[in-house]
C-alpha cells in the first residue's frame, strides 16, 4: 500500500497544477475550435459557412445572426455578411442595389464571395441569374435606363418622370438621334475612366453648353434665339 503513496501524491500534484494553470489563464473559447478566426486555417469559420451554410450558427448567435447571449453578431465583424434581411426588398434602403449605390456604385466587395465573373464564386449564388444582361450586373441597364436603351428612365435615383432632371428629354432624343454620344462621352464598359467618377451629376459634352440651372442647352441644336427648350419641362 505505502508503495503507491508517492504515485498518488504525484498524481494529486499534477492534477492540481493543471487545474491551477487553467484558472490563471484566460479561458479559451468553449464554443469553437482553435483557429476558428484564422482565415488561412482549415478550421476557419468562413470556410465552414460557405461550405455548409449558416443554419447551425443560429441556435447560439440568434435567429437573425444578430447576436445572442455571449455569442456576438456576425455583422459586428463584417458588415456585409450575413446579408441584411431587407437585402432583396426593392423599396428598402438596405436593398442590395441601394447599398451598392451608397458605396459609390462599387461592386468590388461582392466579387470576393460571388466571384469575379459574378457567377457564384464561393457563395455559389450567381448574380447573373437575375441580372441577365451582358456582363451580369455590369450591364449598362442595371443602373440606368431600360432594356430598350441605357438612357433614363430609370435615372440613377429610380425616377421615371420626365420632370426629373435625370430623366428629362432622354427618350425624345433617343428617338430622334438614337445615340448617347451627341451629348455624353460613352463608356465601352462600366469601369471605363471618367464614367463613374464621383462627379455628382452626369457629365454633358462641353459643346452642348448645358446649363443645369435653367435646364437648357444654348448652342448647337437649340440656339438662344429659338424657342427655349427646357430639358425637364416640355
Ligand atoms: C453552441 C453555441 C454556438 C454555436 C452553435 C455557434 N457559436 Fe459561434 N460563438 C458562440 C459563443 C458563446 C461565442 C463567444 C465566446 C466564445 O468564443 O466562446 C462565439 C463566438 C464566435 C466567433 C468569434 C470568435 C472570436 O475569436 O472572437 C465567431 C467567428 C463565431 N462564433 C462563428 C460561428 C459560426 C460561423 C457558427 C456556425 C457555423 C457558430 N459560431 C456557431 C457560440 C456558438
Ligand atoms: C470576431 C470577428 C468575427 C465574427 C464575430 C464573425 N466573423 Fe466571419 N469573418 C471574420 C473574419 C476576420 C473574416 C475574414 C476576413 C474578411 O472578412 O475578409 C470572416 C469571414 C467570414 C466569411 C467569408 C469567408 C470568405 O472566404 O471570405 C463568412 C461566410 C463568415 N465570416 C461567416 C460568419 C458568420 C455566419 C458569423 C456569425 C455566426 C461570423 N462570420 C462571425 C471575423 C468574424
Ligand atoms: C434574386 C435576384 C437577384 C440577384 C441574385 C441579384 N440581384 Fe441585383 N437586383 C435585383 C433586382 C430585382 C433589382 C432591381 C431592378 C430594378 O430596379 O429594376 C436589382 C438591382 C441591382 C442593382 C441596381 C441598383 C439601382 O439602383 O439601379 C445593382 C448594382 C445590383 N442589383 C447588383 C447585384 C450584384 C452585384 C449581385 C450579385 C452579387 C446581384 N445584384 C444579385 C435582383 C437580383
Ligand atoms: C462574405 C461573403 C459575401 C459577400 C462579401 C457578399 N455576399 Fe452575397 N451572399 C453570400 C452568401 C453565402 C449567399 C447565400 C445566402 C446566404 O448564406 O446568406 C449570398 C446571397 C446573396 C444574394 C441572394 C439573396 C437571396 O435571398 O436570394 C444576393 C442578391 C447577394 N448575395 C448580393 C450581394 C451583393 C450585391 C454583394 C456586394 C455588395 C454581396 N452579396 C456580397 C455571401 C456574400
Ligand atoms: C454600376 C452602375 C452602372 C453601370 C453598370 C453603368 N453605369 Fe453608366 N453611369 C453610372 C453612374 C453612377 C453615372 C453618373 C455619375 C458619374 O458620372 O459619376 C453614369 C453615367 C453614364 C453616362 C453619362 C455620362 C457620364 O459619364 O456621366 C453614360 C453615357 C453612361 N453612364 C453609359 C453607360 C454605359 C454605356 C454602360 C454599359 C457599358 C453603363 N453606363 C453602365 C452608373 C452605371
Ligand atoms: C440630348 C442630349 C442627351 C442624350 C442624347 C443623352 N443624354 Fe444622358 N443626360 C443628358 C442631360 C442634359 C442629363 C442631365 C445632366 C445633369 O443632371 O446635369 C443627362 C443625364 C444622364 C444620366 C444621369 C441620370 C441621373 O440620375 O442623374 C445618365 C446615367 C445618362 N444621362 C445616360 C445616358 C445614356 C446611357 C444615353 C444614351 C443611351 C444618354 N444619356 C443620352 C443629355 C443627354
């Protein structure tokens, strides 16, 4: 019997030591594996979610994944995922199109998960099934105009009335002249320099002497001596 005493003592010391050391260190995550938050790791949470969805997360992180108890909201770290519940609600300010417009019409952030060609990427949800034009969401009529031509309506704010400055007499001129380049430099693709350039309004060729305050062009087609033609009132 007495021979086992040192062994028992040793075990007791070992047990105590490990117990004490656990107490003096911050507790590691009980809910998740190590490297759950290391993007390069095989156990990275993002990989798991993209492979098998987020249904298994809702139990602890909340039904809308907006946090519950000590489990944080997913959006506390990345504002784009999961998508807002109103992401597909056209009239809502969280509609995905409205989000993109606020982000200076940039779709760069989407490509990370939906692929450079928007065909799905790691998210496996293609933009192109809904945005069926050439180039998917980069097709000209996604942001302005219609399938007939990319000239407004709709304008960039969704207006369709000709009294809106963005709409005005576009279609009247398209019917008469059929081309944007009598008034604008026309981009060959969405990402051409000078197209989406942070200027507040569309640029009209200088030779048209466009006056936004009066809504008139006074050189070329409409001379100042002629009846005054007002772009958004006719
Ligand atoms: C059993 C409950 C539970 C489930 C299921 C769960 N989580 Fe968590 N998660 C938590 C708790 C609690 C925390 C906060 C503290 C911690 O890490 O234990 C957390 C923290 C996290 C963190 C932050 C980790 C850090 O280092 O700050 C991420 C990321 C995360 N969870 C992602 C997910 C994902 C993705 C899923 C689904 C695939 C998921 N969780 C499922 C309970 C859970
Ligand atoms: C503590 C911060 C944190 C929390 C909380 C968090 N994530 Fe992440 N998540 C990250 C980081 C960091 C990345 C990778 C870096 C980045 O966004 O580019 C990431 C990326 C992702 C990705 C994309 C993977 C990829 O390949 O780009 C998905 C999907 C994801 N997280 C899902 C979730 C879900 C679902 C939850 C909530 C249950 C959650 N995350 C909570 C930090 C977090
Ligand atoms: C399930 C269908 C669907 C999917 C998938 C989809 N969209 Fe959309 N998107 C729409 C609808 C509907 C509209 C509104 C069209 C309208 O205003 O006439 C829209 C509008 C837009 C707009 C225009 C906003 C504006 O105000 O003119 C952009 C930009 C856009 N989507 C980008 C994307 C991108 C990028 C993806 C993929 C990452 C994507 N969409 C995936 C249905 C979808
Ligand atoms: C971190 C990865 C990630 C990023 C970034 C991302 N998405 Fe997604 N998206 C997903 C995943 C995954 C799904 C599939 C559904 C889900 O899990 O929420 C999805 C689904 C969608 C859907 C379909 C929603 C539905 O209910 O049918 C649209 C539309 C969409 N994304 C648009 C966008 C747009 C636009 C952007 C850029 C502004 C974007 N996504 C950025 C991962 C992402
Ligand atoms: C992602 C949204 C988006 C797409 C896709 C898009 N545009 Fe635009 N377009 C804009 C915005 C925003 C403006 C006005 C603001 C500016 O000039 O920065 C604009 C302005 C214009 C103008 C007026 C001149 C100018 O540069 O201001 C023309 C012409 C035009 N676009 C043609 C096109 C054509 C042609 C395509 C397809 C090859 C296209 N757009 C695709 C958003 C878009
Ligand atoms: C007769 C001249 C004329 C023609 C032709 C024309 N535009 Fe415009 N466009 C304008 C004027 C004027 C504005 C208003 C500029 C302002 O707001 O200062 C405008 C504004 C725009 C805007 C911005 C709308 C907004 O919401 O602010 C876009 C986009 C646009 N045009 C695209 C086009 C495209 C694409 C075509 C050809 C398919 C075209 N335009 C043909 C004169 C023209």
